[in-house]
C-alpha cells in the first residue's frame, strides 16, 4: 500500500465515514501478507532441478508467442496480432 498525502488521506476518511467505501477487513489484510511471501516460500521448498525445470517452462512459454508485426494505417506502425 502506498503512502497517501494529507488530501488523499482526508478524502479516504470521508469516503469511509459516508459509506462509499469500506475499510479492508483483517482477513483481506492477512491474505495480502500471505500472498507477498508465498512465492518465495514455494521456491525455497523446491529443489534446484525443480526450479530449473519451472524456469525453462516459463521461458519456453514466454518466447513461444511469435506474432508477426504488421503496419496498419488506423492503429499506427508495427502492431502485434494475436
């Protein structure tokens, strides 16, 4: 969560007071905390071979999409088509 300046903080307090938005629940905050550390914990539990296999799979998927670049007068130069 980013820090808010004084005006943003006042605005969010007014929104909460009028019921326009609700403050995050304890469950939401704890879920976010768990999500931030989940990937690192998962990687720590894997062996070096398993991490390598996952990285190779991700790289293959990332580089497998080779869409041709085209030029279209309406959208501009070199847009990718999927």
